[in-house]
C-alpha cells in the first residue's frame, strides 16, 4: 500500500478495510479499488486516508479487523491524564 492510498473505504453506512473493499468491488483497470463504485443504496463509495481525523479509530464493518487504533494519532495532550 502506497503512502497516499486509502486506509479504509466507506459504504453501506460503515467503514471497511481495503481488503474487504477489494473483495466486494474489485479493482478497476487502472488499479484502483472501487473506482466509480456505488453501494447497494446507490451512494458512491468513499475513501478514508491516513491524514483524516478518526477519533474513535476504525474497525472494518465486514471482517472486524482494526484498521486504525483510536490512540494511533493521539498527538495532542488533553491534560486529562496529567495529575
């Protein structure tokens, strides 16, 4: 996976890992997962990138795998645990 590739995809009102998205939609002739794909409700499939904010982390809605741990981009100190 390249540095600018999506880390997850959104469809069917949930977030899914790249492997499950590829299994569901395949790859386009240009090599992209879900290019121009729509879900069962007719909505376009969205992409989530490493730089997108995901405060609750990401768990795949298909396989249940952790795509991003909720603490992985805890860059700011919230002062709640400082006592």
